[in-house]
C-alpha cells in the first residue's frame, strides 16, 4: 500500500486564535492607511461558528494587490459528521457549492475558489480534516485608491460571520445532497449483481447545454417496458430504467437523435453528480472509459486482430500507419486502454483473467461517419436479424463490454442491433440490446 503524505493542518496547532472583536478593531484602526498595514490582519481569528485564518499566498504580496488565502475551519460540527466513508466527500462538496453560490458573491470579484464542476470529487478547496470541515478560497484585500479600504473589509467579515451562523443552523439542501450521493453509490454497487455495466433511470435529463447544465429542450428519459430493468435498494427506494449489460451494445439512430448524448451520460456515470444535474440516477462502473476515434492519427505496431482479420496496406497483427482511418483509430484506442500498447511480438489481445475487472468502454466517433469495426454492424440497409455476425469477422471476447453508436440515415431511425460473441464460436450470439433513440427522448426498440 502506498504511503500518503500527512495532510497539513489548516491552522497550526500552536497558532494564536484571536477574537473577532480584535480583528474589527484592527481593521477600523488601519482604515485609510498605506498598503503595508494589511499585514496586521494576517493570522487566525475566532468567528461565531468557525475559525478564520488569513495567510499570504505565493506571488505578489497583499500590499501590492496580491491575493491572500482565507481558510474557514468549522470545528467538529455535529451537522457535518459523516455516517459512512463516502459521506465526507458529499458534505464537503455541498459546502463548497453553497459557498460559491451564497458566500463568495458577497465579496464581489475579489474572492474565488475552485469550481466543483458537474461531478462530486474530493478536492483541497473543501475537505474534512479529522472531525473538522475546512473551506478555502483566495481573497483580494480591498483598496480605496492607494489606501486600505477597511470599511469594506469589515463589512465582508460581518457577512462571512452571518453566513457561517446561518449555514450551521439551516443547512439548506445538505440532507438531499447526502441522500442523492448514497443512492448513486448504491446503484453503482448493485450493477455487477444485476449483470449490468451501466444504468439510466427513468426521468434522467441527459442532454447538456454549452455551459454543462440541463438543456432547455431536454425531455426526461423513458424506457419501454420490454427494455426496462428495476433495481431495488431497500430503504433507498426502487428504481426503473434502462440497463446496459455486458457484451457489445450498439445504439442506432438518425443524426441528432441522442446517440452521443446517451454515450456521454454513460461515460460520466462513473462519478457521482450533485442534485439538479439531471444525471443523478445515471451510473456506470467506475472503470468506464470514453474512447473517441481520431481520423488521421498515426498508429505504431498495434495488434488489431481482435477486431480485424485483414487490413489493406498492413498486417492486422502488427498494424502501422501514419494516417489511421476512424475504424482502425478506434480499435487501437480500445486495445490500448484495455491492455496498454501492444507490440508485434505479442499475439492477439488476451481477455482479462478476472472478467469483473474488465473495463467498460463507451466509444463514439468524433464526427458522424460511415465506418464501423467488424464486430459492429452498420449498413445503409437495415441488417437482417437472421444473419450470423460470425460471418463478418472476429469479435471482442465476452468479458469486455462495448457500447457503440451507429450513425444512420433518417430512413431507418429505429433500426439497430447489438450482440456479443466469443471469438471462434459457431453458435448464434445472444442479442444483448436492440435499441434506438428518437427525437421524443424515448429509448425505442427497433421495428424491422
């Protein structure tokens, strides 16, 4: 097990923590003084519900307009006591989002911290330090011309004290935030026992706008009855939706019908999302990786025999090209993320010894194109359901999971097929999913 460095205490144990009244008296005294007087506020201060530490950062000093680091420490707050290991990250994420929404705007453009983004992750802007909860942000001390603006700073400290008091009493949205993350973690943990690699619950809002939020024209996901899967989490509820099983799954549909939207949601399902994101009930295995094809990139000595038996202009077992096509680029990317770069001395890529550790790969094309690897069928005419995919070429081992989009014209927007089969098998492969996405936001079964 690797040895992790001991985290640095947000406020030194031997630091003198002075009362808030002394800070306000100091600010009132130096109001209108020269910039160097700001050094008198550097230190640790006791606020009603928390401690505040102000220290200098790397870069220009505070008297030259540089930023200082403000650290707020809630000492052993009962409302932030975690109930399980993942709860601490949920609490810290909630506090960071609440501070960005309600606290930092009180400082105007002079305060900033890390944007938590669309996923819930552990970070150093807000975290648990033992029983304490720590929040950090950068702050630019105010000036009035070339003099200290102590009145503005004192007003901001008063707003900070009121915010810390209010958030400790009301805790708006904290219970919902913690419950939402517990449900996502429970759904993700339940995927293997249901034979799934991803799950998209009914009501999910998958489409994103340019800012990363829910698109205004997005409709809730609805799963048809013959494709629906239910996961019972006991006290956390029962959830119905679309389950993606192990194997090869192709999502077919006309352009702009949501194929890439579904893939993006599955690729993001390996992480938790905050309430209101729209994808709170979309989960995937933590090993899920998005893979995009890149036309024109070079490929060096890559073994592509799990995907192609023959390739023009090169040997599939040791394929090299300076300008890869979309199909060969995708195949090489999948091989590399699954088992690392392959050399010519190696034979075909071996399946993982432990199927449970095999990666789930959500793949898509960088732009719509009429190419597909041999293991996924794509034709301008709808494929015949009686045709055995074994005649097309070698397939991925069943331990791997592939979810792929099939661009198609509007004339067959409901057509699609997905199957998985072991290499060399003569049996008809099982159909894992026949799925399409239409403009109504509905996952529709194909109708031949």
